[in-house]
C-alpha cells in the first residue's frame, strides 16, 4: 500500500473504523522503546469527542510503554497481514527483543505525535490515554481519546467501509481463538 491511499477520517466518524469488531494492532513508543501487539477486545466508546477502549494485559510490553507515555495507536490489520497479526499477539517483546523484526512489522509516523503506525493496515487511530487507574488495574481496560484517524481509501471512504468489491487481502480480520480468524463477511442490508 502506498501512503497516497491513506486519507484522514473525521474524528466524529472514527468510531466506524472499529464498529464492525475487527482484531486490532496496538502500537506505542516511549523514547527508543517501541512495541506492537494484537488485541481482540477493542471498541468505540463515544462519538464526539471520539473515544475508544482496549483491553491490555499487564504482562505486555506495549502496555508498559503506554503507561509511561500516555499515547497509543489502534490499527485495523487486513487478511494480507494475518501471519504478522498472529505473531504480534503471540510473541512477547520481553522475551524476544527483536519481535518487530521477526514479525516483519514496518512502522511509519503520520504526524509529530511520536506514535508509530503499522504499515499496510486499512485503518489507524492515534489515541491519548484518559487515565482511569481503577479500570486499568482491575480490568486491564484503557480508554483513549482519539486525536487522529486515517483509513485506506480503497476500503473506507465517505465515512463508510466498502468491503464488497475489494480483494480479500484488504478485508479486516476477526479473531476467534487458537490461531483462527475470520475475514469480514458479505454486506447485507435491511429491507426497512
């Protein structure tokens, strides 16, 4: 994917990037510490101002970085990235310092926020943590205020996903368990 396909998404419509329940990649950076992990439990929380939630286990390096820095990104990987996504969710950077290299994860920075984004995804949201210490400690639940959002215009434009007529490699992933994912299904509409 070239960066020419990446287009800004209005923050009031950023919730639509997560509304269909995809697996996400969570990335963060603090100084030279950079990590990316996969997460299945992320969702939109509020329309305006745009807010999201994500569950981040205490044992992850990504969470440690987010707790130090206060910023993170959620990105929607696609079928072309299934192996990388699974590896990012299976390998700990605490145990394997070269995790990102092993997984073939390439990063880019869309602005001066210092939050790395994963190359090749189909949507990206940069978020600032809204501190909720009880939720973070008791439930591993982080709330983020969305401060920037982008999507691949080949599959998201005019505020909506358009998966019907795209190559399967661009469809979002939905994690089940044990290395099994589904891709987004066929579009169906109500008759009402």
